[in-house]
């Protein structure tokens, strides 16, 4: 869908922003450009819609060389989400979203109608449409920014550190929202960030850039984490990259057995065989510790976390309805984690609940967030005192309740 | 030496004519000033080297005493309304040019960037994004230029025009204060009303600023 061929960009002051970049981004799927500042990731992104023109080399979008197209028309055909939203302060939210449709000559009525649909799609109430951007919170503005980029239904979406300016909780919500939208729309997204966790969370593929505009490695998150090309990439991924890898691996293959009859802790179930709490044996007044049951689609990282938090060292496993299917021991989870690390990108776990398949064959479809369709029943089993707030996805990727 | 209400009553028609003529001269000058300074300001905003030259030139023009301007214009346009309007227009240019340039400068880079990235062409960006967002600063200039022109019209009395300014010469020559006081009061009222109207116009033109309770 988007191809870079030997692309160089040198700025007039002599700095090389992008050095010999060749990269092929398939249709559908999220490619994340990641790297520290000055690595050329944003320049590379901006060359796709000709906000910057390359010094040499060719960029094609949908097979057509961007330099042979009218820049303004090209930009209208590509969605662009700018840092900190960049909304027009003098236009209402609805008119902001309608920007590109109006430029395309849809007419005010049709453009507004499309904008209204988009507003709903990004999770904002219709009355927000009449407000001005400064009347919205940062997170809401960012949603409007995404809606504006999607208004004319472009096949390609460019996102330049879109969630950099919002607080971590809102950022997580926006990331979830983007993954949900992407499941519905399956756009070809290029996403720039300096946050490796965001990259792992959102990317089907991650392109790591090094200062001087060199692309060091482009691979699926799992492969990147398991087999970083060099020390630079390894450093960039950070010391916890093993744990990050576990966040991409599903629990499904980990051995499970029946809940033990003996031992100091008993797993209390309700009438529907849903886990309620861990209770200390030995008569009334035994201590109780909350249980956080996990589904097959939850990650090994959250299982590891739960195995540490659980007093018995056992993790309660449930099906999509929250009914107990068995328990997994700390050591089984630990060895599965070790195996997952050994196998790295070769992980065979598939998206178990029929989520949208990853669009490219090389991308392992472990329990990436887009593989776990939201299932409110399973995310907040009734009557359980979950450590995570009920509205947060309980897949260990919410950033809360996990180390 | 008391105020002569009878004079006011008997000269009502003259006063109305002078007031209209006064306002016409001032507003024509402001409109012409806007027409000239808008393209110049866009030029000064886009072409950096021109900026200093244009702003400097308008400053130099401003330092010429107003009477001198009218005298210098006499060989060109004579003792006419045209001379008055040209003279006033020159003075409005300083304020309008500077404020329009500053207004355009005040438009956030990010917003212009967003317009470009959405596929808006430069002219449309100027008309639908930059000028609307520059409007508050431009309007501040228009208000100053309007009030300034209304007070300056009187100077044109020396070339036989001057609207309400004629009341001053009339009063001084006859040592009769009533027309002077009436002239001052009417000029003040004109300026205040014009300014209030412009504030209203600005509010109508910038609905997004009305809801502003906190800086975004």
C-alpha cells in the first residue's frame, strides 16, 4: 500500500533526516515508526503525504508515486492525525471533522452528516459537535482529531505522535479506541511514537529508526522483542523486553488442571461456577484474597502477575462467560513464559476468539489487543472484586494492575 | 460665555450634515486602509525580507505631521475630499498594517500545518483559517484606526474640509465657544459609538471567542 524506495531526505542545513529508507507497508494493519527524537520517523511519515518532499528516492501510495500527484489532492486522500490534535479553534467540532469532505466538494449537508457519524464512531456525544475545540478535554480533542482524519474514509491514515500530550490513563483509552476502530475499518495506518510500549501495543509491525535517519529493524512486535537486530534496538526496547514479549503471548496453551482439594487456600465459586475469592481453609474467619480469573486470550504477562498475587500460586482460568475451566500453577506459567521467550516470534498461539486476523502473514497473531474482542461479561465477572477498574479491559494490557 | 442651546437648535441640519460628512471621511479612510494593508500585510507576513521594509515605511509615513500631509497632497488632489481621505488613509495604514501582520503571525503554526495536511490550498488557508484567526488582532487595529481617523478628520479643516472640525474654526474665529463644545462632544460620541459597533461586529464575526472561558 505504501512503499518507500531508497528514500533520502537532506534538509537545506545539511542534516540528513532520512537515510536510504526502503520499506513496504502492506494494505491494512498498523506500522509503527519508533525511535528517539531526530531519528527521521516523523519526516518519513510526512513524506507520505508530501508535507515534506524527499531529496531522492520514490514513495508510492496505492501504487502511485506521490511526487507525481497534486500535493493538496494527495493530502485529501490520506487521513492525518497531528500532534495534540491541531484542531481549528474557530470551527465547531462538527465543522472540524467535515474539513476534508468540504474540501472534496461534498456540500455542507452531506459533509456535516458524515461528520456526525464519525463523531459517534469515535465515542463522542452528538451535542459535542456544536462545541468549539477549546471547550473539550485533551482526550476529546484527540478523538475529534482522529474523526477529522477519517471523515472522507481515506484508505491510509497517518498519525504523528497523536497521543503524546494526554495523560497515561486517557492515552490507554485512546489506544483501545484506536484498536477498536481499526478492527472495524482496517485502514493502512502509519503511526509515529517515541514510546515503545505504545508501539508494541498498537503495531502489527514496528519500524525502529536510529538517529541519522537509519531504519534499523522492521518486524512484528513479537519478533522485534524476541530477536532485536542489534544492541541499539535491544537498548531501545528496554530491560523489560522479555516481559513485553509475554504481554503479546496468549495464555491459551498453558497447561491447566482441576482446582486442588487440599492446600491452605480454597477457590470459592458461586452457583454458576464462577470464581469468587481465595479463602484460607481452617474454619470460619479464614482470610480472603481477591481472585482475578483469566481467559485464554489474556496475556502470559497478566498470568505471571496473577500467579504472584494469588496466595495459592494458582491462576484461575475461565471461559468467555467467566465460568471456571481449571487452574494453572505458577511453575507451569513460568515455564510457558520461558518457552514463549525461546520460541519468540515463532509463537503459534492464534487469536482464539475470532478477532480480526492480523493482516500480514508474518505477524504472529498472539493475544495482541485487537485479537481480544471486548466482552464486557468476561471482563468484569459479576460479584468479583477485581483489582482493575471494571471498565478497564482485564487482559493485562490496561497498564494497571500489572508491574 | 455660556452654552447657547438656541444655536444648537437652529443649526440642527448643519450639524447633521457635518456629522455625516465627518463619519464618511473617517470610514472611507479606514476601509481604504484595510483594502491596502490586507494584501501588504499578507506579503509582509509571507516574505520576511519585505516585512521590515513595509512596517518601517508605514512608520515613517506616520511621523509626517498631519497638516504637512495635507499640504503635500494639495498639488496632487487640491482642496478636495480626496485629499482628506488620502491623508487619513496614510495614517490608518500604520495601525492596520502592523496589526494585520501581527494577527497573521499569531495564528498557531500547528493550525496552519493542519490545514495544509488536510489538503487545503494556500489561498483557501489564508481566507478560511488564517484571516479568521487573525481577526481579533486585526479588529483591534480597525478600532484604533477608526477612532484615530474620527479625531483626525478635523485637521482637514485647514484645507476646507474637516467635517465637525469646521465647528472649531467657526467658534474660534467668532470667539463663540458653543460650536467648539458641540464639535468636541459630537466627535467624542461618534468615536464611542463607532468603537462600540466594531466590538459588536467583532463578536458576531468570532463566535468561537465568545465561548472562551479558559485558554485551550
